[in-house]
C-alpha cells in the first residue's frame, strides 16, 4: 500500500489564514533547506494571496520570491493555488494572459498547480488545464466543497469525472470553509477511490474543531494526500499541525515517513516569527479559536470575522445573528454558490445589506448583478426568473464561457505597461493588480525606499 503523502501549507495557506499572508521572503529562505529534507510530498509556497500581499504590503517581487524558494528547494515539489480564469486577481482574464501566467509560473519553479473555480464551473478551468499540460506542470483540479440540496456526493463524483476527462493529474477536495465532516469525508473519498485511480488530496481548515477527525476518516477511506501546516502556523483558521498528524499516521501501515527531528527544527524556527506577528497585532488570537458556528451556518471562519468587523463599523453588532441567518437565504436565491473567494465576500455583503436596510435586495452590489448576469460563470443551481428580474431587470444573461467574450489582451497590456514593465512578469503584475503594481515597479527599479500600504491587518482572500 502506498504511503500517505503530506503537503506542507505554512508558506502559503498557513500564514495566509493566520497572519493575512504577511510572511516575508527573508523569513522564509533560512529554513527552506531544512524543510526540503523533511520528506514532504509538496510544499505550497505561492499563489492564493501571496502575489497580492508581496506587492501591496511587503514591497517584494513575488516572482523573485518564487525563484529564490526554487533555488533552495531541490528535492520537494513546489505547489501553488490558482483561481482558474481569475488567476490571482479579481476578474476574468483572456486565455492568452492565463497561458502566459501559467507558463512563467512553471518556468520560475512551480511543479504542481492546484486550480479551482469558485462556482465549480469547469468552463472556467479549461484554459488553465490546457496551459498547465502544455508546459508540463502537474494539474491538480480542485472541487470547491460546499453543502446544499444540490451539492450531493453524486454531484461531486460527476464533477471529478469531468475534471479527469479534461486532463487532471490529481484531484483536490478543497474544503476551503472547513464545513466537511468526518463521516461525509469518509464516504466521499471512498466513493471517489472506487471510481478513479488518480491521486486524491484533501484540504480543510480547523475552524470548526473537527479537521483532525476529518483527516483520520479520509485516510481510513484511502485518501492519498493531506494538507497540513507546521505547528506555529496551524490550527484555528489554518490547517492541522504537520508534526502531530505525521506522528499519528506513522503508527499505521501507510506511514508518511517524515523526518520528525527536521520537523521539530522547522517548528522551532517559526515559533519566534509567529510570536513577533502576535506581538505586532497582525496575528489576532481570535483566528486561533474554534468556531462551531462555521458548521452551523456553513460560513468560513474568515467570513465570520469580516462580517463582525463590518457590523462593528456600522454600530450594529447586535445584528450579527440576523446576518448569519440571512447568509443561507441569499445563497439559496443565488443558486447555492460555494462560499469561497469571491463568492463568500459577495454573499456576505448582500446578507449584510439585506439586514441593515430592513428590506431584502433594496441595495444590490455591482458584483452580485454581474454574477446574476452570468459574468462569473454558471450558478450551481438555476436562479429563478422572478429573482433574476428583481436583480437585473430585463438585462441579458450570458450563457457562454465568460472568457469567450474577452479578446486576447496580453500584447495590448504589454504596450500599456510601457517602460514601467521590464519583462513579462512585470506586465502580469500590472495586469493582475493595476492599482498597486505600477507604484511597486517604480520603487523596484528606481531603488526607492519601500513605500508600501499600511501593514495593519487587512484580510485578502481569507477563504481559500
């Protein structure tokens, strides 16, 4: 029987979940060679919010971070998270931009690209899968796991079949909100393993307090890979601790075989770094707490804290429970989208508006209108004509793949970036983050002292 594989998330999702992606490159580099000797299957080091945080808050070049990590990691696969047609930005990009981004990610050191779509609309994965295969990367397609009347095991099995036929090399059950439960995990993994031979990875969060049990049952069912974070960046809204699970699973036939001494060295290295972020107020102790309401309302931990923060700003904290109850209603109206970036922010904001105005859908953000128009892709369940009319009137709904409506744009963006961009990596930075990348590039090439945004806690992509 094949050994259980472990993917280490501390250098991406671990610190994204707990300290809003604030780890600096110079805090990462010194421990990489030790991490490379642990025996991990992969290390997730890039993608998600790392690109945004590097240029927005840290005044660092994310491409240079990736190259430096690759230079120090010789034995372990490097992994990144990609939001399909959104890449790492907040809109759909043209296929040529998607291809160029993936080409350069692989060229600069990425081995495995985990790609997902917030709606599980596989049309939004087509360009990414094609490009990953073209440049010889490992394509791990992720299902955005959620629960609803339509999100049944059969729904996910069909989705996985489709992803496999499109070229997926492995599948990730991406429980980004931490709403999967142990016996459901066992059942789903068991059924997937009976259907396909491709490797299955399971990713969850500790928010609801049951992540370790989820992994235990999934491993019993035959899952191939689990995602964990080294203990200083584990727990709470992050993943379970690598050392604890490595020790637990070393007592079974599928012993992952990680070097415990090296793991303890990695943990000791990160402890003072974590403590520094806690002292600075960037690591809020609240994100380390267990929040069973995640399981009750099926709302990600980061979304819970965001809603509370928004209500505080409106002096309406007493409406917290009302907003939480409104979230499932809004989600039902919108065809049960999974609560992952950007849908979690959109659904949460709409629920907030509905409660604070005292009238449902009196105020509707542009993003919700775009979603109802089909600009984000196909809703998991059909949206009723009555509701659609209420939101967008008689405006036309698109039924094609959203990116089919975007003309090739990379060469045009290259011209627009002009002398500001010295290479294609710079062009992509401007394309993804047009508000902050130009200033970053100006500082980078003029060697100005760092002019970065206030480093106070601002959550970006908290539910990935």
